[in-house]
């Protein structure tokens, strides 16, 4: 029996999410005729340690993945599991996005003091204090309620929820709350039209070294003797979510954006009944500091039968070009 070593952050949410990936890998390996075990290689990242400053102040997204990538480079782990929204738009050339799990709810959620029965966001009194560590959220929430005070908060889910003792509400990703079994505390969900989620939000990503695996993502996998990690990863990968992930991250890359910028995109695939091809829908926002304007762009197109990874990447780039045309 092989043991798969998986690098992960030490937080309870990260460990829970990594176990979801691990169990998916074990199940796929079993279906392919191999018994696979796993061990979690947990560590604290720079982003976990420096809770006194905003991410924009000391390095952006990479602060949550650097230590995990070092573990890959040093041979202490075979794969690393991240929330895709924590990954930079372009990983270093020695690494690759090898697979993703099916997307969980990508929306942002609002929790007020009363939990499920608490005051909804639009019903808060003027001057109410709402906590969030995301400038992407703040820009969009201000468009809905400019009369509220937005308080920067960081830390794990439990830490942020504890801030309700001093705040009127907090905004968190619904995906994490659901994976932790805390969605019963949610007062309401923001629609993607109200608050566009972070690119990659709700998607669990598996990162590997480029020379660790061959490129089999997207290829059909038949039950057979497993000879390498690539086959298991290809089987575990959720192809539709992988295409969405490539589109959303390519949007960020084209705009050279990270945590320091209020930029976001959200894509989805809408199946169509009958013989018509599925629809690909994508929305993007970009906060232009010089004009104090929130730029928006939308894209809708049919997905051709020949669509591959490069097609999804091109959609993100096309949406970014629409934003750039408004500069």
C-alpha cells in the first residue's frame, strides 16, 4: 500500500478540506485497483502567523502557500492542498495545478449576532459595524450599504465568528462554513450579483511539482493498475470545475491582480436541454482606484465540443480585455 503525503495548513478548516481531498484520492485509487493511504503534513504558513496585518500589506496570496510549496520541493510531501482563492494567478514554473474537486457553494455569507434568525444585512441600522478582511468584499458591500462601518478582521473561522461579540455582523465564504458544518449560523447569502465571489472561491486545488506527474488532467481514465500519481489525480479531478478554475485564474493573471486589488471573477457552466451546447457564463469586477469606480464585465458563450484547457483560459483573458477597455 502506498502512502500519499499531503501538505496542508494546520487550521481546522484546512485540515478538514484536505481530508476531503485525501478521501477522494483514496476512493479513486481504489476504483483503479490500488490501495492508497495518506498522511497529512501540516504546517503554519506566514499568512496564518501574521494576523496583525492585512494580506495586502505583506505579500498577498502567496503567504498561504509558500511553506507548502517548500515541502513539495524538499520531498516532504507529494501533493499540497489549497483553497484555490489563496493561490496566486500564476504559480511558479516548477509547480502546477494538477486537479480540483467539484466546487462547493461559491457565495459569500453574512452572519449577524442572532445567527440564522439575526438581522439581515440590508436591515442593519446606519453605522452598524461589519467585519471582513477582504477589500474585494468591502468595495462591493459599500455599493450596497455605504452607511455602514467596515472593520478589518483576520483569523480562522472561529476567530472571526468570535468577533460578533464586538460587531454587528461578519462576512465569510459560505464554502468554509458549510465544510465545517457551521452553515446553520448563516443569516443570509449574498447573491453573486450583490457580491461577486473571489476568483476560485469554493474550489479545493491540488498542487504538485511539474516533474512529479505527467499531464493527464482531462483524459478519460479506465479502471486499470495504477502506475503513477498522474492517473489518480486525473481520476479525482472534476473536469467542469477545472475549466472554471482556469478561466477565473486567467482573468486575474491578465489583470496582474492579487489580494492587493479588489478584483474578482465568477464563472459557471449552464447545461442546455436537447442537442444545444452548454453555455459558459462569466462575470468580472475591477476596482479602479484612480477614478473610484467599480468596473464590471460579463461574458456569455456556447462551449464548443472541442473546448480544452486553452479555451477556458481564453475566456478569462477575453473578460479581462473587456475590463481593460474601460481603463
